[in-house]
């Protein structure tokens, strides 16, 4: 496998970089094992948060085929996960998608791939903070028995200040290193999965009862994606489903801090995805059985509750006491993910700076905590600014940014998948395993995600896509998604003038497996 340069970035540069340009970042090694890595992957995805945010929206798009769309979204994610696993074996670098696409396709494509990951993370961090804030005040209202306390979330100034405070706390915890991150996550992830299991059992038990007139009897057709009423509805639902799996690659961005960095992160990602798909299917089926997927009453697609399903279902399904536990689980899910989601963005920025694709100041690692301190703080500030601006500009920011996030995810995951097949092109005919895991699976996953990206890009031009809001007649989801990608092109143009060596391919060089020794 590739031998990483063990010197500091400055030493490597001054003393002669290794042939392939790979550099050490100075992160704390052997801080996380297989279980800890898998927990970080699950936590970053935030299954309870994802479910409360998108169960209703997905049901609104595809109706009773919502569980089928969850399965369909899992397929490209699984195929791309194999690409990540193979690339990580060869190059366990915390830059992941950025580093790997540079090695495969060159600096410009790699830079934009890294930007896609960074901006997607900023978007999801802002949404996580928003959901955590809402559930903080909902929980406070439940505990105090005061509607006026719960209603504070509707006060825009209070909401923004609370959100910024949560972002600051998450930033501080992430700043202090992977050990602090891992210890907190065990408890929060266990709490999420336990409460989710209780909700599923109670929903199955109460489905069909007199208190739930919109209940639906389970049908195997719910798992048939070909029964979705239109291709446009399917792709819209699939985009949301893909968002629900996003974040498992945090296992890989922590690879330089993980024991067995070339193999453990890939295995942890597969474990995390198995837990996620099981949780989503069971919860989706249970929720649909007890309240149905319609837009009336407690139906999942009711526009009044679809963007926060568990807030509506907690009391009716779980009762007043356990319902509070569901509020706690959503708050814990969003808060835990808010903290761990700093891992991929900070380490991607660290890698980009280390390889001179961003200003050198972001390559600094805290001498005590061994974390990318400046990159972490900058990510926190960017998240706070983004959420504040979007909240003041649009009342539908949560829905529209989630739809835009799907575009970003498809963009950088697809590029990474194609990078795997191209990087390993010389290996593909050596064995059946190499052909399947380094070629067929990544290309198929990349094609599926590229198709979703293209169809979503066309659909989101329509103001009816997402929340229905528009900017000069153009759908706000399109403006958010395409505008942020275009911003990346502008920043890349500025960096080309500041760091010409990287963009000439002199810092991180393209290579193929022919240059890589086998394990």
C-alpha cells in the first residue's frame, strides 16, 4: 500500500516531498477502534434526526412506497461505500474524497469534490443546529408544562441565539479531540437507538387501534420502488433518502486517527450503514402502519407536521412520559451529530490546506489535542453565519437546504466513486474481486448518483420543488444548490492564483495502482 510521509508538512516540503505527494497531518493516531469508528459514523448520520426531518417529506413524494425508497437510497450508498473502502486501503488520508479525486483526476476536479463535501457539511450542520434548537425548547416546554416556554422556539431572535450557542458548544467539544468525541457518542447513540426501538414496538402494537383512524395494514408492495407513481416523484424521494444516509463517511475522514487506518474505517462504515438501513426500514414501516402516509390528521405527509414528524407522533404513540423520551432522543441525535459532523469538514479542510489547496493557516494542528483547531473553529463560525442568514432570508430554510444538500451529496459521492474505478484501472483485470469491488460496484454507484444529481438539478428549477418558494421565479432549492457550487468555482479561481503549485499538480500528484506496492 502507499507509504504515507511521516514528516510534518513543512519538513516534507522543505526536505523534498515523497513521489506521490502524500503528507502526514500531525493528527493523534490510534485514538479510535472499530466500535468507536462505527459509532461516529452512526452519530454523524443522526438517524432519529433524519427520520423526524424526512419521514414526512418522503411520504409526501412517494406515498406508501416510502420504505422502498429508503431501500433504493441505500443501494448507491452501499456501492459507494465499497469505493471508499478500496481507496482507503491504498491511501488512508483524512482528505478522503478530496485527496482521492486529486490522485485520480487532478487538482481542479479534486478541489471541487472537496468543496462539495465541505459545503454539504456546512448545510447539514446548520440544519442539525436548527432541529436541536427546536427540540430543546419543545423539551423545555414538556418538562415545565408551559406552552409559552415551548413557543420560544417560534421567536426568531431566541431561536437564532439558542442555535448559535449549541453550535459553539459542539465546536468546543470537537476542538478537544477524538477521545472526547468518542466517549460522548457511545451514550448518545445508544440512547437514540433504544428510544427508536421503543417507538417501533409501540407503533406496531397500537397500529389499527381506534385512536389511529388513518392506520394502514402492512403490504409487501411498500417495498416495491417500481410502484412509485412517477419518475419525478421517485427521484425527489430518492434525493431525500440519500440525504438520510449521508455522514457514514465520517468513519473514513477519521482514518488517520483510527487503529488500523487502512482497514478499520472501511469496515466501520459498512457496520454503520447496516445499522442505519435496518433502523430506517423498521421505523418507516411502523410509522406508516400506525398513521398512514396521507396528508390528513397524523398522516406522515400532513404539511403541518411533515418537517418534524416525531413532534406530532411522540405523545399519541408513546404517551406523555415516553413521548418526552422521544423528544430527548431527537435532541440527543441532532446534538450528537452536530458535534461529530465537525470531523469530516475540519479534516477535509486540514488536508486541503496541507496540500496547499487552501491557506496554510488551516493546516495547523493543536499541539495538545492533536485536532485541526483553526479548521474546526472556522467550520463552526461558517455554520452559524449560514444558518443565521438563511433563517432571516427564508422561513422554509430547513426544507430547501435539505433538498439542496441531496445535490451536494450526489456530486461528491459520485466523483469519489468514479475516482475509485479510474485510480484502480490497472488493477481491474487482475482478479474477479478487483473487477467487482474496485470497478463494477463503484461505477454503478457513481452512475446512479450522477443520474439522481442530473434529474434533481432539472427538477429543482421549478419553484414547486421543495418548499415552493422561489427567487425571481426560479426555485429556491436550485438557487441554493447551484449557487453554492458556483461559489466553489469562484473560490477555486482565487486559490489558483495564491497556490499555483497545487493546481499545476506539483504538490499532490496523480498516480495509478501501478505505482502502489501491494500489501
